C-alpha cells in the first residue's frame, strides 16, 4: 500500500526557514567551521530539529545557497516585468554582490564537503542564473539600450571577478559596487547615469 506524502506542518516549515536564515548569517561569518549548534540556537530550535531538516552539514549548506539563489532569480523576474533594462540590470547585479558577500563563507563551507551532488547543484544553478540575467539583458539589447555584444556569462564573470579579486576586509563591498557602477555605465548604449 502506498501512503500519500503529507504536507509539512506549518511550524516545521517555519523552523526550516528560521534555520536557513540563521545559517545564512552564521555560515557567512564563520564559513565551514561555523557551529551547527550556533545555527540551531540562533534559529531558536534544538539541534535535533536542525538535523531532522538537514541530516548533514552539506544538506544545510546547499539549502542556504539554493534559498539565496532562488531569491535572486525571482528578483530578475520582478525586475524584468517592471524596470528599464540597464537600471534593472544594475539593481540585480547589486543583489548578486550581496549574495556573494553571504556566499564567501558558504562557498568555503561547501568546498569542504563538496560532493558530486554539490557539483551538480552548482552547474544547475549557474545555468539558471545565466537564464535570469538573459531575461534582464535581452529586452534592453533589443531596444538598443544595452550593448549587443554582452552576454550573461560576461556579466556574471565580471561580478565574480570583482568580488573575489578583493580580500574580504571592511569596505570591500563599497569598492566592488563602485567598480560595478563604472562597468554597467559602460554597457549603456545611451547616456550613462
């Protein structure tokens, strides 16, 4: 007999979300050495609850990373529907820098436990991120507002290069955003902002 899978209880969903938010903050600061007990404590749950949702460290790290990327992909869809091309792109790239800020510690954590599953997740997410960027640049390119020769891979590679070329010290993000503004201004086919 096959039993129907029940929906998770609302409190279980809330606990999962709180664990992801707490892990985002703690892993962003502590990287792979971050204490899972600290994550559970910050989320206001016991360590058993953490392990029920995320049986391994890698499961937790992947969930946090996926959560962050999903928010970024959703933002691309909202911006595509409501914004002008180059400025929508700038807003999205700023959000990507925010993700990288969180991801610095998280990527270190994932690298420590990197499995074939994590590698497959990164490949899938990279493709989805490129499609999200394409939704922002294609209309602006068609309208002649953004250089026609720029690709999603160019944009993502530039942001990652800007972010990872600087050591994670105070003020690094401000410097990255300033350079990103110069870069995005250079992508306009019209008058820069």
